[in-house]
C-alpha cells in the first residue's frame, strides 16, 4: 500500500520523491511548495518523454496514472492534483491536530469547484466572467471556503496540504487571469 503509512521523519532513510509535471507550477505548485516547506529533497521531471513512462496519457501502458501531476515515492505512484497533494501532505507530516482526511478531500474539491469549475470555466469571455464573479454562486463558494478555515490555516494553527492546495489555485488564477486584467 505505498509508503503513505511511513511519513518522513528526521534522520529516517528515504528515497528522493519525484514530481512529474510541466515546466511551470499551476497544478503542481502545492507539491513543490510542500517539499520546499519541509526541506524534503525531490526531483522535478518536466520532460514529456519521461512523463510518458508513468502517464498513460502520453504512452505508458502499465500502471494507473493518467496525467500529471504525478508523485513517485519509491515504487508508489499517485496522480491527479487532489490525490497527489493529499498523499504528499500526509507523507510529509502536514497533518496538524484536528486534521480530517475526508474534510481535506471535501475542502480540496470545494477549491477545485470555485477556481477551476467556476473562475476557470468562465474566464474565456469577459461578460461571462464578470457575471460569475459578481454573482451569488462565487460569493457563496468563497464564503464556504472561508468558513472551513479554522485558524490561520484550514485545520487551525499549522498548515496542511489543503492550505498549499488553496495557495496553488489562488496563485494560478491570479497569475493567469487577474494579473493580466490589471495590465
């Protein structure tokens, strides 16, 4: 069952974690930031030919990871942004007191709904985006995200993978959508 049950501990021998993603952060940002935050060594692989060895979207014929981001931890592979983020967060010990696996999945899904399904789905047309951003659904989605945060972070006083996932989406939308609008 992978190495999820063996979180990294100071002084514990580990294999270098590999992250497969494109040569920019976007959906892989939470992974890189968690590794940097915990000072965990990692290898970042953005070469499509190398990604094709683990992603069936690019030609891999074994395994069950379709597309990046992919976390490779020894022989264990996990893909998709929510799953890879929550796996790596648990692996790195980013599970503060009060952390709940199922709420973490819910919160990450809520983030995807707001930023990918909401803002991302409406960002190709200025009128549609304005209607969405000034409408009740966006207000309700962001209010819901805010109510879930129990302290300065989602689960209280310490960061969890969910916090890195939210930052990933905020940065992505700010850089790709809102910053260009300001220019």
